C-alpha cells in the first residue's frame, strides 16, 4: 500500500492502518481501505492509475460539496466510508447530514 501510494501520487505515507474492505468487481478480488499519514503535501499523479488528486480540509470539503465542485463516491463504496470516517472524526458534524441537505 505504501509503495502504491508513492508510485501513483508521489506522496510518501506512514502510520498505515487497516480500515475495511469490500468485494472488487473482478473474480476472486477484494478492495482494501487503509488510513495513513502523508509525510509531505506535494502531489504528483502518475496520469495512468490516477487522473487527479487533491487535498481537502474538512471545511474545504464541505464548501466543495455545497458549491457542487466535487461529487462524492456512492455511499455504499469503501471510498465513501473512508472519507466519511475521516470527516466525522473531527466532531464538526456528520458528512451524511451535509449530503442529505444537498439532496433536498
């Protein structure tokens, strides 16, 4: 995982911990989700596996969702769960409440 992140984004990571997993739509495969800390904030995507990457603070993510400049993955995905757990950990409100308010 550390090698993949570095290869695809140029970001070295440390303090890696397992979060969760979900089936992957290829035979006999599974997608694994991890949390990690970045050792630097410069991103250089590889252009093959990753087209675009960007850092967001929680307030920046909230604003980007509200102004429509970003769309989150579907709530049943591991990607959404990773973002949701990170967002909710700060005690600044729940990501699901923001998403629900945008759907009204």
